[in-house]
């Protein structure tokens, strides 16, 4: 006699479900969970594509921290943003600081300075008529930022406007 055969026809106890039936339910449950998760992920990606990248104003100290840097103490008139999309976040911003503090601050920034930039000084900075530029590769902060470009323009006798932007390649 097999497990589904009954010995007593008056016995109301149903036979136990077969293992293959339980496996079918388990497989159906797993497949449903996987398909549901996939549908949720696709809907999220589709929404992100429909909405496009999201630009948000952020504190410059947060943007600098994300890059792995510190905002200079003399920074003022700060305006920074985060651009968040499918590939992560990029950061950009502008602030003012004392001109005398610019070069020491730039030289203190961690990462590879200059790279193969033509005309770069030993500290990686390029001096141009309109100010300084610096390219920093592999900043220590967020893994999405492969490079940060910093531009400095003089403002009056003692001031400077610093702009920065991160790039991921």
C-alpha cells in the first residue's frame, strides 16, 4: 500500500500531501517572490529614467565631505549641489574664500594632483591669466568621483571664487 491509500474507508483523515506537491508550492512561492522583486526594481529604474537626474542644493561641507575633503574655514557665500541619477551622485559648487588661503588649501587636498596636465606646477596647479586650476584624480571620498576639477578666480585684491565639479568615468 502506498501513503495515499487508505486502509479504512470510514477514516475521515485525508492523506498527507505528497512531497512533490509541497515542492511545487515552494517553487511557485520563490518564483513569485523573485518576479515581484524584479518588477519592483524595474519600476524603480523606470521611474528614475522618467524623472531623470535629481539636482538638489546641499551644504558645501557635505559636498566636500563626500569628496573626502574639508571646506576651508574662510569659505563664505556657499552654493553647492548634488546631482543624483542611476550612476550615483556627482557634486559641484562655488564658494568664496581668502585669496591668500587658496594655494595652501588646494595643495592640502588628498588625491592625485595634476595628472598629465600641460603646464602644471609641481603641486599640480596650473596658473592661468584668469586664475588657478587643479585636477585631482582618485579623491578619497565617494567611489563614484573619479576626478574633481577645481577652478579659482581672483575677486578684488584679497578674495577668490572657488568652483569645483566631480566627474565619474
